[in-house]
C-alpha cells in the first residue's frame, strides 16, 4: 500500500516497509532475528511528543515485537497497514514500571482473509493504556491475549470496530490475571453497517490466590444495516474470592427517540445518525494529538461509514 503523506510527513516517524527500515527514529533500536522484528524502545529518550510508527506491507509469517524497558514512560502511535500475508503476529512487552500510552490502528484491504495474533505482557507495576481501531476492509480474525504477569500491573484497553459492506470481523479477547492486585478494563465500541458481521468473544480470568485484582468488560454496539449483526459474548472465570469483576453489553439499533429529537432540531435523518455515531468514533480520533493523524483517521472512519 502506498503510504499517505498524512502519515509520513513527520520527521520523527519510524517506517518499516516489508523487510526494510525506510525511516529511522532515535528512540527505536531494531533487532532482526530470523522471522522476528524487535523494536526496542529507548527509555533514556526524553520524548515529550508521541513516537510514531508505521508498519507497511507486513510479511508472511513474520513476528513483530515492541518492547518497552523498565521505567519507560512513552506515548506511541502505531499504524499497522495490513499486507498480503494471511497471518501475522504482534507482541507488546512492558517491563517493570513501564507506563505506556499506545494508539494502534489497523488499516488496509484484505484480499482473502487475515489472522492477527496479538500478545501483550505486563510485568510488575507496568501500566498500558491502549486504544485500537479496527478499520480494515474484508475478513479479519484477531486473537488478543493479555497476560498481567506482574503485581500491581494495569491494562486499559479500548477498541473501536466499524464494519462496512460484507466485512466480517471476529475478535477474541483473553485477559489473564496471574499476579496480585492486577487490574484490567476492556471497553469495546462497535458499529455495523450494510451487511457486515462483527463478533466478540471476551474472556477475563483471575487465577487462584491473585487477590485484590479487578477485571471488568464493557461493550456497546449499534446496528445500522438491515443485514448487519453484532454478537458479544463476555465471560468471567474467577478462581479467587477477594477480587472485583463484572461485565456488561448493550447492542441495538439507533434509538428512534434520539433521532426524533435531533430531527426536530432541524437535522436530516442522515445527519442525526452521523451525530449519534460520532459518540462512538470521536473519542478514538481525539486520542491522537497530531492534527494530521486526526484527519487521516477521520477520513478512514468516514469511508467506513459510507462517505467519501
């Protein structure tokens, strides 16, 4: 895929195209080991602005890893441009006391079908706040596994999925608490247009003796097409008493009372629907402080919503 200028204009953007580093970044060390690319983030860099990473033309059976060292405190924007392979793997590793704010966007047209395996590991006192936008076209399957390995580790995951035409998106989220006082929160926002199909299987597990841990799941979705559907199946597997856990899901069509209210204020039905959907999409767009990135992501969302 030819990368848009809105992604590549920044001088501090790291760009990996297939097997080649097109543009480097002083905060990133690249280690290539057979079928694995490791991006090691330098914690000594005083990075006031986010580090921007673009991965284009992912390679067949390649494993990509992003590693954050002990005590890292960074913000990262990661644009994952789906390539030709049918499967790929992304690992995110936080060592002890790392505090990371991470925005991840998956984009591109999938020719047949694509499987993305994503593994996240948090060590002691590590904190990851990750927002993911699934804005691909085609059939996508995602297996997301989060391991809270260290005590007092925190995972906060927000996800936005927009389906269009005949898109099929199936996401399995598996969060495992294997440390005391660990906490996780998953929040999924889902929009299904046309004849798209979107499915979430969500698992939250707290292992025995991992007391004072917290595990919560929240999902909301809106169905816009007559042939589209959304299915969310949350599950909690709790093997310890002294914990907090809960899940909830709200899936349905746009509230007709909301449409009537907005229409009575002079909005057309299409504009009213667009305003309601912005409640799902705008929080994701505003995660990006760079205005070029906001414009780029907004363009992707508009196209996924049937606009130009």
